C-alpha cells in the first residue's frame, strides 16, 4: 500500500466495479466461474443469493448508497472498536486507527455504475 498505492487503488476500484457489474449487470460470467469452482451451485441458488444480497442491502446500503460499495468511515470503525472493547476483545489503549485507511474508498457510488 505504501510502496504502490496506484496498484492498490486499481485493485480496490476493480473489485468495486466487479460487484456493481455482478449486482446490476449480467452476473452470468461470474456465476460460471463460481459454478466451475463449486459445481453444486445452481443458477437458481445463485439468483436467490443475488436477490437476497439486494433485498438485505448486503453491499449497497447505509454509507455505500452515497459513498459506493466498500464504503468505510472513521465513525463506523470507532463504533466497531468500542463494541470490541466492551466485549473484552480489544484493550481500550489499542490504536485502532492504525488498522485502516480511507485513502482508497468512498469515491462515490456513481463513479462505478454503468
């Protein structure tokens, strides 16, 4: 990430574009790859999965509606960290801000559609 941020950005962008393409475009090419690696999957199961991801807002809801798939915010990270501290998983003194960067995300949903 530090030595080749352009490569990281292109990987993140391609992943996000891939999810938009899968959810909003023709999922058949991706489904064929899924079925190749998991022959027990059927077209009906895959269609059901896509429908449920959309219905439950698995990829596009909350911050992702305006910031794009893969959206992250400092506030969400802080909420997650606070919940982990409350459960005794992390120590309060942990510098959780060292665990993430917003550098490569939150480019806007419209940037990836189409």
